[in-house]
C-alpha cells in the first residue's frame, strides 16, 4: 500500500510474437524474459497484488511456479478488448474485494518486454503518481530529438518541430521525452470511467537509457543479453 491505497499490478503477456517466437519466455542469460519483471515486482514495497494475464499456458505455468496470480485470456471478447479495458476486466475476474473497489485503489501496468527496469523504477513511478492523476516511465530523447525529425511533404523535407541550430545532442532544447513502455500508474476509478491509462495530469518518472530497452526485434534481444551480462559481471 501507499498512502493507505491498495496497489494492484498487472502484466499483460501475449504468447504470440512474429519476430521473436515465445518472446515473453525466451531465455536471456539463463532466465525467461518475463521473470526479470516478476522478480523486480516481488521486491516492491507498495504492490499488494500482482496478476499475470496471458493467452499462453506456458507463460501462465511459469508465472504460477513463481507464485503469481494468473488470468487466462482465452475468449474472443478478451482478445478484442483494448489493453486499457482488459486491465479492468482482469481485476474484476480475479476476485479483487468489493470493498477495495468502493474506496478506490491504484493500478500499475508493468510491461514484461523491458528486462532492465528495476524495483526502484517501479516504486519510483508509483511515488510520482501522486504528483498528478497518473504516471508513466519515460526516457529522454537525444538522437531522435523532435528538432531533428523531418517529414516528407510534396517531395521535400519539412520540420515537425522548429529546428534548433546545430549543436550537441545533449544541448538540444527543450528537453524531449518519450514513454519507454515499462510502467504505467493510474487510479482504478479513472480506468473504469475513461478506459484510458493516462489522465490529464501525467507525472513523469525519468528512466535512464541504460535501463530502457524493449524487446521487439531479434537485435533487441542480443543487446539485452550484452547489457545483462555486463551487469552480472560487475
């Protein structure tokens, strides 16, 4: 709990992946990808309940072996529901106490595709939540700063954002940030009423580039292995 509010964490872990088969349970330095997230969530001082939801029996079996609550998505309606709406469905179907719903609680969606995030990032995002009506982990954009991004219009390049005179990437202003696909924090009541994870006042939790990676392509997998091996060797 935090500030007398119950905290429910959810990880949505699909079984299918075209680019990396069985991505969420692929081995990274001797451990399945999703276990990196599970292990860090278990260290949280705020999370009261943690639910893993998947359409894959292999993922759910692994989660159960690590003492996680699980919910199997196996019907058409679940697969067609947005992830925002699905989180509420999962919480309802996993038997969260009615009294908890009446007093409102906090929901944390924790992605499984970044094995480098830590419990400090998870708890830090939860703490930042009280600065707004929702919170999300972000990473600073350097190489791909909006000032350097162009679009093609009528065959010519045009700016998305007014270009800053050429300078070092760390000097580009204003500083730009992007959601890094690791952690979202929201009120349950807002999720139910709006079916959206983020509200109007979104508090940022800034993560470093070193702890930000999303496993989408095979090259991401290789990079994650290099970074984790380097961390382990320290």
